[in-house]
C-alpha cells in the first residue's frame, strides 16, 4: 500500500490499481446504464455494488485468505486517511455491512486492523 494518505478524489484510482481484478466487475455492473463519455458512477455506488460483493464472496469462500488480507490492508489504509470523506465511505459501505451481519463480521475478525476495529462501534 502507498504511504501517503488516501484522499476521496483518488480512492477509485487507488482501488483499481490495488485490485485490477475488480475492473471487469465494475465495467459489467455499470456498462448498461452509465454514459462513460459524460459521467462515472459515484464512489459510494462503486463500493456498494463492486467492493462489498467482492468482500462478501471472499469471506464466504474457503481459500488461503490472501484476497482478504489485501482487502483489509486497503480498508486499514482508508481508515488512516486524513480525508473525512474516505472515512465516511469506509464506514457507510464496508463497516456498516459487517456490523449488520454478525456472521460476516465474525469471519472478518482475523483480518481487521486496529483502525477499522475502532470504527465498528461508530456504525449501526
């Protein structure tokens, strides 16, 4: 992960640099309703429809957990951001999803960094 604080304006770019495998899901999800010449889907929508399903799929599948290690490292980087909008994005889309689903939260426990853990009680 990069050492500088991630900001909201750059979060999608950083996301797809870190997880190029999400590009196909992104294009598939938005190709039918986004006019790419005029607009891009909002970042919150990208996290809700691409990142969260990817997270849940990896929490549900057995495997070596490397995708989860990388995802939660990215989330930890987001949680360390100086940009409050990045923190809000993380809380609204990722942390809230985990808090509202005890089964997935339990599966995520071994991967949660301290900064993300600190956000858990701040979300309902």
